């Protein structure tokens, strides 16, 4: 795939994603984002696989490290958002 083809796929995919996310009602946005962030665990496994199989090639090691960092950031953010969302539904303890 040439660069121009890959660029068009990226551009059209981004526009489609933006359009779809805009149609999600606010009550479903947080649960859907929490689930989507948890899927980044798969990206972490792929990044670790890339790092392990890089065999000392610096560009692959760099790409794996960057993708691992972004995926880890996304997973932690997903857990924080989910925790905050669940705290909204927990019962408050009575204070005297």
C-alpha cells in the first residue's frame, strides 16, 4: 500500500469515527469509552510482541516503545474513567 492510499484510509476512517462518536448519546459515552480503552490491552500485547521480536532493530524498538506507552496510558485512563463512573452509582454512607 502506498503512502497516498494509507493516508486516504486514515483520513476517511477518522472522519467516519468522528461522525459515529458524535451520534452516541451522553449516557452511553462513558461506558463505551471505558470498554474501548480496555481493548488497548490487546495493543499492549502487540507492542510487547514487537519489542521482543525486534531483534535489536532500533526503529522497531522505538515504534514498540511508543505504542506501548500510548496503550498503557489508554488502559490506565480507561480504568480511571470506569472507577469514576462506578463511584457515581455507589451508595453514600450516612455521616453523623
